[in-house]
């Protein structure tokens, strides 16, 4: 596209307005107050020039950080940052940090330099105009690489002016920070078109026709690398173009409609002028532009970049999404935070985040229109079994359904959304002096655990998590939203307690929780000289312990030249120190104690052991699970052989039994009530893990769904005894005959060919 004065275009960008304030050091509070006035007047952004060599100015980074802390909504940007005096790797860290601290309110304006005498005086190097453009392009590449945390490897670039060798990535900004480039000359305009997110010149430095020529050059460069020119926002620093407000608004509207300007930034330190600009001028400009765009039929919808569209997976109707349903695609900035689980990497084709049961129904309907694609339901936790993400399929992420509500304080009845995390639940319940058994890690999502079983620190005393469930709201495969409890659709209520992933999507649970005071929290490390004897001893001591005591065991294989060590961790439900010590003493006597920590604390504090930030798991660890009635000598020797194989770096025994066995085998779909222990082994090589597991498999009496990643057909019969499986198949035939929920230990409905 040739550069021409006749290049008149409206890119359809939503209009934005900002202020350009002098970072004067004479009155340090003034540029801060002007930012607050800008925000109060409705402006969208506040910007500051960056001249580190100017002693009359405040440091721009420091000022922007202070302004971010003193404002709530307005975006902040340098206008533009002096890159020759700021190493790009440091810029990347600083920008990401300010974006995180401000809640995603930072934009990054960059300039190639100028005022080279002053830059040299501050220790920077002098560059020719061409060299400065090359240096800026290299800087942009470094900055974007460091922001990209989807890769684990360090950043290596060997540019002419900027080099990083193994720099660690991150932190990841709160949003996709746009890079705005202050450009006037052809090479800078071309760089803006290729790699910029916005063009930021000053109107006072431009001659008639420069906007048209600049737009044309940027558009041509953008198209040369496969970009849509509309991806690049056009910003403009302006002065007061007219003292007449109506004429001022009309001139800005013409710049928007004829020259594609989407953001106008008013330079000036007069508070009354900024107030008038925000309150009077900007509404008038928006009105004129909206009217003419309507008459012209201008498409003002957001533009998807070429890179975004290229990341889409085949076979997914991205343009046929239910309205108002949040969807995250592979090209979205937020995709890196939703693609994986705590322990496993994934590359789903789309992640849907409903915020109501009706939106869950909409998401399921969308999935039904894609029967060939994998479907994962995620409540936000570990996803050890691997069913919470996939490759190229659909993920329904329930993270927005995270409410925690006390329904009846007298009956200790609470409603918990499927997307809440257990550390959040424990904190809310702890305020009432209550608790609900919920695994051993606060980052686990409620939905997955509360439909599989829920083996936690109170299981021996109060039962599984599902044993405290009194009602649930479920979205079925046909989109119907139903409430189920012991008297209302009792078959459904029976099934979701142990096989819920097959039946529907539980959106909320109603639990009757327990009164719990302070507890003893113990972590013991014990040297193990004879693995089989030690494991058998643990099983014996655990079964003999009172129900108020639950201790889990974790260990790995032998390491050359180092003693083998097992970790005990668990609870004693007592506030009496002597009782706590007495309960733990038999465990401590199983071998030489090499480390110990015993605290009197609350269950909420025990479960406050999780980072609730996004999960960035990678790879595909493999796990196997077994439920055991006892740790017999045969089981102990088999476990020792498995650990000695080197295939199992993580081996865990969890105590069950006690109150779990008080519930009848056929009362819930979780049927293995006689088991006193849950065993899990995790390894990186599925073949080696399966071979090592053979010595354990013969002793298993069932398995726990959440801890087994294998896809062996026989796993279904291991998870559910014959009578349980027959009943589940009949229920499956009623509520999900087409097998919509088929990717998590799928049960074939009665009458299906597979069955």
C-alpha cells in the first residue's frame, strides 16, 4: 500500500482519551494529583515523558508506580520510555511488576532515543538513527520473550546491542501489555507495523499529511508480515486544538474518522483543562464518531490478530460460542494460565469458564456439538488422573463457580461451589469453628474431590467428604439443571458420591460440616533401614490408632550414598498437647527420627498450604492407585520391590478406615469401604511404572479414581465392584446415554455396544 496523503481510514477502534503530564520534581505531588484528576474526569490513561538525564524531572518508573498506588482505574504508561538508558530485560521485569501491582493497568510506550549528548552523559552509548531502530527492535524481542512464561527454558538472544544468555522468564504480566512505539521516520514506522501494538506520535511534531503517510507505512509493514493493520492502535499526543469546545471535539472526531486515531492524549498540566477534556470534550467526540460510524457502517468490533487466528485448532466452532460465556482460546493472553493443571501440561482447543449453572448447560450444549473432541471438566485442582485438561479438545473450567455460603448455622449446613479451592473452604468454615475433611492440599478443587470420594485428614473420624454431602445441584448431559438429595432423585445422589464425573457436572454442593477446634499438626521424617518392615509397622500402628488420628506416609526410592527417609504428616484432632504426643509416639518409634515438627494449630492453617495462582504443570506424570484393607507383609515386600525398581519417585499411603467403614458398601458409588489404606505411586515412564506396579496389583481391593491415570479398560471394574457398576450403567443410560461425559473413567451405559 503506497504512502499517500490520501490514505484516509477509520480503523474502528473504540475511542480512548488520556493525559500527558510533566513529571516535574519542583512539586512532586502535582503529577500525582493530576493523575487523580484525570481518573476522576473519566479519562482512560495517564502518561509521563521519560528523560532520566533531566534533573528537573522525577524518575518516571518511580512516579508511575506511586501513581498506580494512588489510583484505582486509570491506565498508566510512559510516553515514551527511553530505551537506551534502560536495559530491556530490566524493562520487562519492571513493566510486568507494575502491571501485576496495578491489576493490569500498565501500557508500555517505547522510544528509540534522542538527546544523545545527555544520554552519553548518563552512561549510555551514542547510536546513529539506524542503529537506534535496530536496538529498539532487539529490545522489543527481549521484552516479549521474558514475558512469555509458556516456555520453561531461559531466554537466549545474541543481538548487536542487546544480549541475554539464559535469563529466566517472568514474571508474567497481569494482562497482555501493549507496546506503543513513538515513531516518525520510515524505519520506525515499519517497526511499528511489524512488531508494535500502537503508534504514538505527537501531533505538534507532524506536518500536514504525516498522519496519512505514517498510517500507510505502518499498514504496509503490518501486511508484509501477515498482520491486519487494525491490530495496531493509533494514538496521538495533542495540545489544545481549539478554545471552542465544539470545534475542539469536531477536530478530534475528524482525526478519528479520517486518520484512524483511536486514542487522544492531551498534553498539559492545567487541572481545569484536564477536567474539561474528560467531562466535556470526550463525550462530544464519542457522540460524533458513533453517529458517523453508524451512517458509514464501520465495523468497530475487536480485531483478532493473524497470530491469534493461526493458533485456533481445527474442528472447533469458535464463532458459534454461546453468548456471554467466557471462552479462552490458544491465541489469548490468558491461555497459558488455563491450559495446564497442577501436575500436567495440556493444549486444549478452547477453555470455557461458565459463571452460572445455566452457562454450564450452555457449555455442555456446545460440547455436544463437537462429539469427536475430548471433553474435560475441571474444578481447579491437581488433576492427577489427567482428565482435567486435554489436547485439542474442550475444557469446561468451573473456577468462577466458587461461592462459599453458610445456609444454616444451627445445622452447620453450607453450600460450596464446585470451583472453590479447599484452602478457601477451610478458611470460611474455620471462622465458625467448623471443618470438612478435604484431602491434604488446600489447592485442590472442590468438585473433583467431592465427587470421587474425598480421603482427608478427618476421614477416619468423620468419614469421606462425600459422606458429609446432603444435596447437590447437577447439570446433566441434556442441559437440565436438577437438585438431588436422599429423597429427590436418590439414584443420582447415590451416583455422584463416587462416580460424579460420569453422571453430570455438579455445580454446587451442600454439606453438613463438623465442629472442630484446635488440632495437632505433625510432620515427622524417619530414617528407613528395612522398607518392608517399616511399611508393615506403619500399617499396624495406623490401624491401632484412635479415630482422632490420621497420618499419611510419603517416600521415594533409595538414593546412592544417602539413607532412605519416609515422611509422616497428619492430624490429631485434639487440643491437648499430651494427647497429641501420645498419639504420635508409636509412629516416631518406627525408626530413627531425623526431623520433626508438631504444632497446635487450626485445620484452616493446615490447609493454607497452597498457592492459589494459575497452574503451569508440564509433561505427563503417570500414576497408579490401589485401595488396601491392610498393609500385609506381602504388600510391604511388594512395595519395597516397587521402590527399589527406581520407577516410582513418589509413593504414598493414606489412611482411610474408621468412620469410612461405618457407611454401608452400597450406600454410595464409592464402594470400597473396607479399605484402611489408599496407595498411590507416581512415575514418569508409564511402561516402567506398570511393570513395577504388578507386584502391588495382586493385593489391591479396588482403586481410587482421582489417583489413577491409566487408560486400561479393566480399570473400570477395579474402581467399581460388579453390583455398583451394574447400577451405575443403568443410571448412565438414563442421564447420559450418548456418553457426553466419556473422558473420565467412562462407564458404558446399559445397552451400549461397548458394554
